[in-house]
C-alpha cells in the first residue's frame, strides 16, 4: 500500500494513465518544448517571486533607502528594536571579551577558531545550540580546486558565470583562491572526506561546474563539517566561551561609531546582557524562515535574518538582498518531508512534472528559476495544482519514469537517500510520483562585505549566508559551505588584527538604535513591528485566537 | 482575485492548516491530551497544539539532533524513540522530548595524542570498556545506528570500523540517556571519527601540493587578470571553458588549456 491518501491515490491514476505514452516519447528523445528566451522572461516576470513587483517594495529608511526588497524582509528591517534602550545599563558590561562572534554555525565557529589561534579571547553568542544552522543541512558537498586539471581560475569562472556576472569579483576571487586551503584545514581537523584508497579526494560535478571539484562526506557534508568544527571549538573552551540560547538583539557601538559589542537576550530567563568587545563578527545566517510569500523552506528553524536587522540599524549597507534562491522541487507531501529538497538529479534521470490531470506543462530541465516559475504558474494561474491533506499544493514529479527509462532498480541505486526518506512513510518513489512545489532555499544577498569580511563599520565583520556579494544573484551548489568557511576564517583573521591594533574601549552607546526608531517614525511607518523576531511563529490561528497576551 | 483568496486558505510556511474534515487524533504531550490532525510529525503536532519551541527544535529535517524524543503508546509497555521532526504522530502516543542530555566529553588535543589512538581513547573514555552489551543504545538510536556494535569495535581497537559505523550520528544523545554503563557513546564516537579522519584515513597528497601553490601566490595573478577584464571577455571565457567529462579519472584527466592550472 502507498502512504498517499485515497484522494491522492485516485489522482495518481491520472498520471499513470498518461505515463506509457510519455515514456514512449521520452525514449524517442521527444520532450515537452522548452520555453523560448522571451517566454522565459515573461514567465519569470509574472510568476517568479524575485521578479514579481507585488510582494516587493522599496525600503523607506536606512543606508539602502530605496532598495527594493521582499515585503517580509522590508517589514522586518523597518521594525522597532526589541530593546527599551533606556532600560539597558551600558555602564556595566556583563561580559568583556576581545572578540564577540554572533552566530555559531559554520562561519561563526570558523571565525572563533581562527581568532583564538591568534591569541584572542572569544565569546560566541548563539540563538539555539552551537551548530544549529543551515551549515548542518548542506548535503551535497564543498567545492575547491584541488585536482591537477583544475585551478582557482576555472572555479572563479564557474562562480561568476553561475551568478550571471553580478558577483563582487574580489569576493569570488577570495572564495576560489582560499578553497584548497579550506579543504586542507578540514582534513587536518580530522574530517572524514570521501576518498580513494590512495587518499585522493573523490570529487564530482555540480550544476554549472566545468571541473569535478565537489568534495563530500557521504550525503551529510555540512553536518560533518559542523560537528568537527564544534568539537574543535569545545577543545578550546578556555578561550572560546559559548553562550547558547542567548541571541544578540542589538549591536553596541562606541561614541566614535565603532562596533563595541552587543546586547544579548537569554531566551529562557528573558534577561539581557551587555557584552563589551574589541571587535564583532556577525554570522547569523539567512532568512529562509521568513517564508517569503508563504513559501516552504529548506532552512533551519533559526533562519530569521537577525543579523541583517541589527547590522542595518548600526549603519551597515546591504547588497543583493532582493535575490532569493528558490529550488523548484521541494517536497510538499507527506507533511514530515515538507521543504525537503528533491535533487535536480531526479529530473536529470528523466522524471517529468505533471499537473492534476497527469499532463506535462513544462520542460523538466529549465534553469532553476524558470522551472520554479512554471510550477507556480500551473498551480496559481492555470489552477491545475494538487492539494494535499494539510492544505498545500503542488505538482507531481513522476519518478517512476526513471526505472522505466533506465531499468528496474535505478531509483534505488541513484537516489538512495530520497528513496529511504519517502519509503519511511510508505511511499515507494520508484512506483509512485512525489508531490513537489518550489521551496525557499538560500538568501543570495546580505550585508555588504569586502574580501576581508569587513562591513565598512570599524570593528564590524560579517561572514556566511548573512553577508552578500559572493554569489551575486545566483549561487552554485557546493559554494555555500565554502563561503561560510572562507569568509568566516577571513573575518576571524581580520578581527584579530583589528582587536590588537585599533583604539578600542570607548563609551558604549545604543544611540544608533534610538536614531533608527526615530527614522521609522519620521518615515511615517505605522504599525511597525518589533525585530529581530528570533524565532518563527507557527502557532495555528485557533490557538492564537485564545491566547491571553 | 479569486487566486488570492485561494492562496490565503492554503498552508503557508510550516504552519499547518488542516482541510475541512481532517481526521483528528489524540496525543499526550508530557501526559496532557491534545487533539491534532493526523499525518503530522510530532514536531508539527506539538506546534499545532499551541507550543512554541525554544529548545528541542533545529533543522526540522532530521540531521541536527535537537529533537530526540521518547514516547509510549497507551497500553503498551515498550519505550520508543525517534526524532520529533521525522516521526509521525499517531493516536494515543505519550510524548516527551529530550532536548538536552548531559554528556561526558573530556577535552583533548587532536595534534598531541598520548600514545596510539586507541590508547588515547582508553585514557579519555575508560567507561567505553565497561559496556555491558545490553543493546539498549542500538534500540534507542533514531538514526538506526548499531551503537552497541561501534562501541564493541572501539573496545577491540578497530577505530576505523567504529568511525564508519557511527558516521550517521546526529549527536542527539538519546543513546547516552539510556546507557546502564553510563557511557556517552556519541561523544566518544566523535573523538574516534576525528582521529580516524586525521590519522588513519590516508592523506590527500594533491591537496597539500595545491595548498603550497596557493600559498605561493600563484593564482592571485590569474585571478587579478580575470577581475580586471571586461565583462564580455570574461563571458567569452566562461562560455568557452572546457568541461571535464563526468567519468574522467581524477588526477589523470587534463584539459586542453593548461596555462591557467
């Protein structure tokens, strides 16, 4: 029996009815016509969340006033501080440290390790546990030009071409030049890379690469990187102090405008703490949990753009923050797999996308953004989506075609993890299709940084998904794990140099927060919310209606 | 406009909106009964009941280990376990999440082993050698890891075997919470995997060679050249770049153009 409900099982019959003819055509190499270049642009403009003008608006305040952003992001930025600044006693610091790192994913931990090696005392503030981040969720791998037939030169070309030539060149150069150093660093830290018996790294292609340079550790590369880095940081806990469940809610500047610490907030005791630091690294990750336009996400629970909000109030500039990567095929059924990424490989092996009538409606291997637009169009505009028992909608990804085209057992051999993830819920994807819809995957832009992770505010550094410019408007697979480590390490290095040489120790101030609150009022923004939000709110309406606040 | 309306009634993000007539089932969160729609994960069912997670919730995708959970069914003596984000809530489940469990994790210096790796293991984790072989850890593991087996491999000094066997560990700590020998299996395994990765797995010579080249500044010049080029010229290079065949043998395959290697 299949794990689909009777209603869905009934609908699958429609897909099964058209399957023999579709397989026959696929065997002959006939496929659904791809969109023309003009149609692509039309579809994107009309349906892709990045292009649609509704759901986006111009920022009314701050250094990037006028920048167009998704509504959810703009509202978050144009919110008031959580702090009553007057109630915070800045005269007495609860913690004094050389370096404050905000965020304990891959980038934050890398920064902490490097700064510690350079002699700094490091305090790390993190919202959840050490390692709770999108880093742990990255499966596929980490790029680096380590093989003889490859070099940072070709890696750079791939990065910048994949980003539609919109990347900051200096950042792309730093990323690709440091990549082999990162792979080496991880190997020295005892990471279990996939290797040949000789020790040579096993490498594969990713979308948009000209050389095989995807290094991996099973299909949990990010989790392995994170647990190794975390373990190493724990070995150095004399110098790296970790404060879990204590996110930063505002940065603190000194009277000359340099970064000088942060106000942390203990999620459990509701206390605030004042941290004085010589330098600060913001590494808080992306914004997937804002669920832009209601999209599901592949992101971690804590991905709520806290760092963007705090840094913007402190005067940091933003770059490409209007650009979001939607992966066209995220699972929407069963409920426990919602947001789960269904790799492009499934379509690469011949699986087609089908609507509720079991009909094809697009070429299955359009570029990611175009493919996403096609699915959204079919569901929202044409109205031929399939509705799930939990009220989501999507289209079929007809995975049973794979075994029919390539022979029995291909699905199990080529897609072992996906096979198990569905089999667990009694869905055999080699026999029945999957239900999918685009899912919010990655924040392409963020805080503007230079190639040394500097933000333009003295003493304030930033790295990882929270920062922008590295990938331009589109990121290639395997470059985000690399990004967090390259720029995390660079942030740690430069923060250490800065902490040792700069004149620090000035009077602590939250005036920038008060000024920002005033600017919001001045811009006539009514009903401004409060941010950072710290955690998403998934309480259902029937509960909310009865909550006594 | 009709579409707009349709959109609003549908579930957005991770919030669950059950359709009309969804079957409701009773679950018992720490003993207290709640009615929730069927097919949700424990995590989403708990949220549907009105709880807001601070602890016990992380990636929501089965890899971070934040949401280890114990449960029993009413009338069944067996204690079961799983990850809240991966386990489907079923009628009459009595649920308790274990978001944190204290573990023994002695610090160590990976660069300075005291003797052979298995000697260091014995020094750091003597309790591993007191395993009574009850198998509760294995039965408890939500990742279906044979924990008892990798502990046995550690005892035998087979660190390679233990590293590979424990690889899927998400470090939720459920194994340690149930161990009568008071072993923190998952922290010992972390130590063993790093020792294996550093000292037992053969080193990648090509990486060391490339690192020396990067440190010599060899590629900075090439990259500067690319950065200073006009965009059309970079585009041309991008479009014309040679693609390594999928089945090429690493280390053997070389591109036609070798100037920029």
